[in-house]
C-alpha cells in the first residue's frame, strides 16, 4: 500500500502568518494569523510584520499539525514561501522551515508565492470542483501584483502581461484612502459598490500597449476628481459614497476584463482562472461569470480562503514539486523579488 505524502507548508511573505498540512493533494488544515497592528498606520509596516511573524509562526504551525491530527514526525517535507514579498517577513518563514526540515531530516521545498496563487485551483478539499485544464490563462491580482499568465502545465508558465506601475490592489486601497476609508480599504469599495451606480462618474482608461496594465493614471484622475468635487461641496464624498465606489470599481474591472479578453483572443484560450487577494472582489467575479455566458469562457474562481495569502496554496505547489523530486538545499535564501 502506497504511503501517503504529508506536506507541511509555511507562508510569511507579507503580513499574514500561515501554515497548512496536506495529505497528498488533499488539504487537511489551513491556519492563518492576521496582523491587525498595521491598520493604525494605513499600510503594512515591514519591521512590525517580521516581528509579528516571529510571535505567530510557532503557534500557527502547531495548530495546523493539531487540526490535521498528525505529529511533526509524520511530515514528509516542508514547503515554504521563498518570495516574492517583504524580506524581513520572508526571512522568518524561510529560517523556520530550514531549521525544522534540518531537525526532522526531511526535504525542503521552496515555493514561488505567485505560482501558489496560480496553482491554488488544484487544491483538493471537502468540496468537489472542476480544476482548470491546460493550457489556461491565469489573472493574478493582488496588492503587489497584476499579471496575465499563460499556464501550459504546473511549472511551465509564461507572463503575457503585467502592470508597469501600481498593482490593482494598490489602486483599490489608494482610492479608498482618498475616500477616507481605513486600511485596507479595497474591500470597503467593493462593499459600497454593491448599492451604487457604476455609471455615475466616468474615469479615463489608461492606454497601454499589449497586455500590460497601468493604474497610476486612474488613481491620479480619481484624486483630481475628488479634489474638485469636494471644493464645491465638502460633503460630496459622504453624499455620493456608493456611486463613487461603484464607479471606481467599474473602471478597474473594465481595465482588467479588456486585457483578459484581448489575451483570450490572441491565444485562443477560453479556460480562465484567477488568483490573489483581489480575486475575492465581487465586481470582478461577477464580470467573469458574465463572460462565461457572453464569451463562452470556462471560469475557475478560487474559494475566498484561497484568495488572500495562505499556506494551502504553498502546500499544493510543495506537493507537486515533491512528486517531481524538486527539493531545495539548506543554503537557499529568501528572495524579495522573485519572478515566475
């Protein structure tokens, strides 16, 4: 009888400390400790993030093993996020993973965080779901990344387009800051947009060649628009909050969908998957569902817990790499910038 493969996965790229346990490709546990301290600063403070990781990592790993009902001695290999991300945060997870793997004398598997977002669609859990068929297009959207990736197989990925300035998550959060929302404000824009008129206010679309994105110009146009309107009516934002949010969201979603449609036409691929924190946005999800009807796409939407940073997506990559015998040496180091 084949022995099961148990993968312990660790994610610490930004401000969430996470651990997950897999039995082969079946997810047994997925634990995340979020850091609330950054809210009062309006963004992630790297030094505070790395200190919080040091406090959280041991309890989080212990809880993940306990929920999976296995002992650390049962673990076959340890997968960890090597990058990209905040260097101080990555160092905590990398050092812990290396030390534990050395102590248990088991393989170490480094994982690219972005590959984790793409391959999160292949996590097997208690819900039956259809997984993407190769090749498929992956739209990776988060606070730090906006990319369209052609996925030929698990480890053959080609970036077709990416942002040349701000990522889509930054566009949401910076727009929310202009509206006076607390950090992180992107989800609040999504919330208020549900009851607003998306055509109430028009913002210009950036003209960027090919499949690349740009969001800095949109952010600037929103800044000037709000400045001009508030100078005429100091209560403008509060009185029009829902319509402003709906209009901002509509503009951002339109930019994403235009490029994704272009990529689908150019490649002939209609199998679409999304990943990253912003893929939890209702406006984006609704637009993709509509594209299934209008364009004949087959769209794969990850569960919400696999959208934001989590260790389950690191674990599934770790399992697939384990099958390939793709292990790392102890001398490996974290990489703040790490491309697919």
